[in-house]
C-alpha cells in the first residue's frame, strides 16, 4: 500500500491543476490579508467607541474566511476523489496496479490515504493561516490548542467529500462522481445555512432541515464543530456566533462527531467492497 | 501444470463472453489464443489475472486460484490497451513495478537494466514516458512484465503498436524467453506472428474454445492448393462445401485442402468435369491462416 501512496502523492505533485490551485490559494490568502489590513487601517477604528464593532467585524471576517476555505478544500477534495479510480478505469492505467500482486483494498486505501494526506496538509495550512491572520489583525482570542483541534475537525470536511467521491469513482465516470460530490456538497451547505438561520429565528422546522442534510453529508456539521472548538470561549447565542449564517447559532450534537467517523468508515467499507467485487 | 482452467464461463447479462473454457498450459510452452475480435480472448486473459471474475468455473496458476496475489506474483502481463503513468520516467515506472513484485532492493537495478536491455530500451530509461513513442511505451510495458522473471507472461497483442522491425525484435524476445523456461500466453490477431512463435494454439469463437493442440497438429493434416476460377458462384461453393475441400475463398480465388500431392490432378479433373473453368493452380502448404479461417467458418 505504501507504494500506491507514494505513486499517488507523486501524481498529485506532478499535476498542473494542483500548481494552479496553489497559486490561486496564495492569491486568496493575499486578498484576504489585504482586506483585513484595510479594515483595521480605517481612521478611528481603534477608538474605544468602535472597539465592539471592530471585534464583531473581525469575527465575521474570520467566519467568512473559513467558510471560503471550505469551498476551496471541498473543491480540491472533489476534484481529487472524483477521478481517483474512474480516471484510471477510463484510461486503462488501473491494469498497471490491479494485475500486480496487490489486493484491490490496498489500491483504494493507498489512494484514499494519499489524497487524504494532501487534503489534511492543505486544510491545516489554509484554515490555520486564515485563523492566524484574522487573529493577528483583530486581536481575537484564539487558544492555540483549541485551534489545533479545530483544524483537525476542519480536515474532516475534505475527508468526507473525498470518501463520497472515491466511492462514486469506483462505480461511475469521473464526471458523474464529480457532479455527485458537488451536488451533495451544495445540499449540505444550503442545509447548514437554513439550520443556522432557523436557529436565529427559533424555527425548529428549519433546524431539522439542516439536521437532515447533515445526515446526508455531514460536511456542514464538521465546519460548525470546528468553528465551535476553536472559538470555544465565546458563549453560544452570543452576537459573534449568531450575527451571520457563517457562525454557530445551532451547534451539532455531541453525536455528530461520532456520526462523521461512522459515516467515513461505512463509506470506505462500501467503496472497498464495491471495488473488490467489480470487473476491471 | 502451470495454468489450468476448468469450465470457465463469463456472462455479462445475456452475453456470454466465455463459455465452459477448459485448457491447460505446461512450463515452457508458448500458447497462442487465436480468434476474431470479440471472441473472448481478452476476457479470458483478464479472468486469469483476476481482473475479471468468472461467473462459474475455476482456474489455477501454479496451483493458486487465479485472482489471488500468490497467483499474480509469478505472472507478468502486457495489456492490449496499455496506458502507463506518463508523468513518470521509464526507470521510475520500472522501479515502481519492481517494488510491487517485491523484487529485492539490492537486485532492483540489475533487474531493471536486464529487462530494459531485453526490450531494447536501455539508455532511454531516464526520459519521461510522455515523451516515448507508442512503440517505446509498449516495449516499456513489456519490460515491466518481464522484470521479476515470472513463470508465465500474458501478452495481449504484444506487437500492436510496433513497426515491422519492432515486431521481429519481440518475436526474437519471445523465443529467448521460451528458451529460458518462461511460458507465454499470447493473444494475437497476427497469425503469422503466432505461427512463428507459438508451440501450442487454441482457437476461440464466440466465447467457446473450439480447438486446442500443438502447432504441429494443426499444421500437419494435408496441404492446400489455390485455384483461380472464372467465378465463385453459389453452385461452385455448394459443390466444394459438399466435398469438404473448401478452406476459404476470396473473389475468384479458392483455397482447397488436399490430402497429398497426388490428389491434386484428380481434384482438378473432377472440378473441370463439374463445369468449373480453372485458370490457374498453385500448390501450397496449409498455413495457419487457412486453419484459422477453416475453424472460424465452421
């Protein structure tokens, strides 16, 4: 399996789309940083009268930055996972692996671990940088240990999308796997928004919609859990958390973490079973 | 027994790709599986490699069930539609293959150089595969199939991307591999190639293995003659089919089977007597093409 991990990592590094993605990510970070810089450079912004407003703006910019990160992380994960197996099947390169003394499980797990590792590094760097930038400009209260644990939770988001698209990739074309991944991601996002707005408006039905979409794909739950863990010192229901749908007006239950891990495990198991039993 | 298959059947819905295939291959043999497009040749090879699961029946490579890692450990495979990882160099691809086959690290370089030399790519291994021609890529894929010195190599159309010189090189390579004790299972459309390289043949038609045996058995029975006649009418074909002599025809050229040379004058006389106008008679041995067409027209 380690050779599959090595080969897949080498493949990712050699892809031009990754280089382009990296350049665009750096651009994103640069624009985000410049934006934060100009907000805090506004005349009079440091006066005590504006202190509360600036702090609120800082938190909202942090949430917005992290939410944009979920798009970037999600897109990267979907693009990597969608073609992970189907592209090899379509081009015939899978025969280079499957005809060798190698179990099919090790092909799937090797690829998933390699893509997962890349996603993990990308997520850690991206969301960590956004957190540190916002914290630096707005003097937000972020505890390093909480940030670290929160980044792990953020990483569950691309891992979930990777698992979904890898499963689809063993059964469908690259395009179909990618479309399925994006559609499910979009459903989870909109469900998350409805849940948060519902919580702000005390509308139980809207919150339920969010819970149902999280059961379908718990990426939004992973995002909310991560934000909550990092900003654990901010009480639930405070203005910071409930001012926009990017905050955490409705916190997923403690079972959400268990559900995410169970979801990942079951999906990977299905992927292994499906790929092991199909003709190549 | 190196390879044995018992009643292998593969169905895709209502389509039977292979039906009750039984065959065996012993060490040192070069087995050529011949059949038209869509006959089930590639499916059969894929079953042997565990890439496709048989619907029923069983097969073993050196006693290990096909599809198991143990069975694949001692086999090499050159797919018909080979595609390699083009971002790798030739050397990196072979090193990756060597590691998958558990070639000891200290013997890795030696094994890579030996297989590169065998396929005529030594000196080009540092180049990226995307820069290789199709023929070079096929040679590299073949090198990967050889580098762990397997007991059995499956070659699916091994010369499809090669020029005539390349084809001759591969034929020579097959002969060298055979002399070193390696068995080969060859799928090929090129009958001349099979005739020159195979020790044993199998003919597959619509998923059924209709005949197997040594190449001598197939080439032995009788000779053939080519007749140039005025016109190949249904009546002429009916007459020849009823006599069991017709091997094949193309336009006004007929290929007929004769038991021996002495039969030729009497056969020609009989045909003339039946009103067939003959403009030319050419004696020839019964080639694999005639054998093949004979089986396929049955």
